[in-house]
């Protein structure tokens, strides 16, 4: 069963495929990047999503961002350990998520 992390932000829902996550890392203060194992598309003029960037404006320094990263990693572990009958796991990290963005690579000629 494929598992997804579900994020709700401003009445918009986002799904992150937990089985495709390679790593999580701190971006800048307030940001955590979740990177996927999906690289391989090389069509000219196309873009590929390499991951997502989660922003939490209240995680405003290095220590808080590290706490945010650890809470997200713990949530991924929890999501993957839930029953196969529960494919969605609501991601609620320590600091509320205030932004969601794709990390993309554009393939140009």
C-alpha cells in the first residue's frame, strides 16, 4: 500500500508520496525540504518535481528549524508504520506549515 503525507493549507490539500522520499533537510531558516527519488525525466522544455519545500514562519531560527525537521522525520516514520488500510497520514509538525512549494528542475535545450 502506498502511503501519503497529507498537508492542508488555506483550504488546499497537498499529498506527498512517502514511498518516494529520499531525505529531508533544512533549507533556510523556516524551511524544510523533502526530496524525492523521482529523477530521470529529460524532455526539453519540461520540468520535474524533485521535492517539496515546507515553510513554517514560526520556526524562525536554526534551532527551531531543526526541531521542525525532526518532527517531520518522526511523522514520516509514524505514517509508514500505520496500517495498510490507512494510506493517508495528516502531517502536523511541531510548527504549523505556512507555505508549500515544489522544488523543480527545468530541462531546457
